C-alpha cells in the first residue's frame, strides 16, 4: 500500500465510521422530540419511557460522533496539506459554522439530559428539538464543504493559486443543494429503519413492554417511509445535477462508455474498461437520457469522450451506485408494505423479522452513496482544479496511521455496542420495577 492509497483509505475508513454517528445525530433527536411531544400532550407513561430510552442513545452516539468528527478535521490537515493550503481560506466558513452548530448541539443536549423537573416542560422539549436542529445544520454545513470539492466556486485559480476568494459563493456552490438534500433524506431513511429494526427485535423477544416498542416502531417507520418516498425525487434531481456538472462521474456511475443519444440505463452488470462493454447487465433504452436530461432522446456523454487518466475507477463507482439505488428501491418497497400492514392492525411476526433484517440497510446505502461521491470524483480532490495525488502529504509512514485507526475504531465500535446494550438492559429493568410498583 503506497502513501496515496493509505491516505485515501484512512479518510475513507474515518468518514465511513463517522457518517453513521452523524446520521443518527441528525435524525434521532427529532424522533426523541416526537416521543416527548406525545408524552406532554397525552401523558402516556410509555412515551416518557421511550423518550428517556432514546435520550440515552442520543447522548452515547453524540459523544462517539464528536470524537470521530474531530479526528476527521485533523486528518484533513495531516494527510492533505496540499489541499488545505488552498482550500482552507475558501471553505473555512462552513466548517466554522459547523463548529458553532456543534457547540449549540452540545449545550442543548446538556440542558435536555439534566433539565428534567428543573425547567419548564415545554422549554425542556424545545431543548431536545434544538439538539436535532443543530445536528441537522451541522450536516448541511459539512456537506456544503464537500460539495465545493465537486463543484468548486468562489475563487479564481491563477498560476496555481486561489485569488479573489468569496467564501459565501464557495459554500453555496452549484452542488451544495442537491448533495445536502440527498444526504439528509438518506439519513432519515437509514436511522428510521435502524431504529425500527432494533425495536422489532425487542418485540420478537417478547416481554412486558410491547406497547413501548410498538410506539417506537411506529414513529421510526414514519420517518423511514416518508424519507424513502421522498428520496426518488431527490435522487433524480441529484443525478441531473451530476450530469450537468460532473459528466465523467455520471458516465462511471452508469458504466456508460460511448456517447450516444437515447442512452440506455444499465441495471447491474460488470464493466470492462478495456473493451468498453458491460457484461451481464439489463439495459433500458432511453432511460439514462431521461434520468439525466428529462428527454429519452437526449445525448449522454460517455467515458471515451474524456482523457483516460481522468476516468474515475469505473468498477467501484458503478457497483456502489447500483448498491445505493437497489437498497433505496428496497426501502421504498418495505415502507409501502408497512403502510399496508399497519392499516390492517397488528404487524405479523414475519414482517418484524423483515424489519430486523433491514436494520443496517439504510447505512449501507449511505456508505455506497459516499463511495459514489468520493471515488466518482477521482482523480480530482477539487474537481478540475487539483488532483488527489498532488494534495497528499509527502511524509512517509501513512500506512501505520491507517492500521492504527482501524484498530482504534473497531475498539470504539465494540464499546459503543456494549454501552447501547447495557443502557437497554438498564431501561428494561427500571421499567419492570415501575410496573411492579
């Protein structure tokens, strides 16, 4: 493993780890706020118990997400000094705003954790809501910074230097809206299905708190289903923007080698970059042209129209895109199936098992989506401006940094799972004591 691959692998592993906790931090507080709102309005004990159970999960994941997010900030400077030399003054603003949102989130979560019976009950509820709003804002600012790497703006590049810098234009670049929408809605899907799956497991295990878990599952599936039904429209909008601003990425996503009108959408298949063929794929004529330009007869540029050394890794990008779209379609189907079964009353045990199997699906789709975003931009770290190989640190030994963080994050994952399991057990014990009293 050379230094460039080691640096890219370290960032990929760190980002892949952090994005799970960031997604939960953006969505879980809103679910907690819904449960808390229901308690305040209807005074049902299970709503209070559910709020406190989710509150503990939010606190644990906030702490882990804060650690992993801080690591990413340091890695940008340590592993990519060539990038930060120029990018720091341009995209520093969204990172500073993200820091502000993070501190607001930390203050709000402290007020919510320790404000029980000490604050006005609606002010206390608002503190929990602010946790979600600030977490969501953090996600918007970070994705805006990443979108600048895909659609650089807010500066002029003259003789290898950035001049006439406009941080506002850089933040609100052409890619920020569709990337932000796609990520935020994906987080709603992922967290909704993950929470529903965990409570489906607890329902399958039985016990005396089925009403709590049923209510939790209903709230979680509301988020998951709404997010899944919105995502196709958001994804279509995002694909059109990629076709406009990053046509090479779109061509790699679809393994589209030859420029042609009425281009076919490819489902599945293994691309062969040497021959320009895709083996074992299902082709839908005109569908790619419609996806990209809302016109089945539109011409879509193929990879052969770009210099060979500027092609993204086609196989990885294509497979990751297929995984993302396939799992997104699965989540739509399960969401609709839930709506149909919920109207009939009690959810059957086989569907609870389906929801259990769906627990990681949304996060896998998010990871695949980020692979498409980052790998599909290669060989550029700033699209069309700076190549990744020119931004990596000249210091040797980056491989050891990668190995260290793999071990560290695996340990952190183990601790997080142990804490979650322990909190669920403690909550069940406390609820059992309350039931006996």
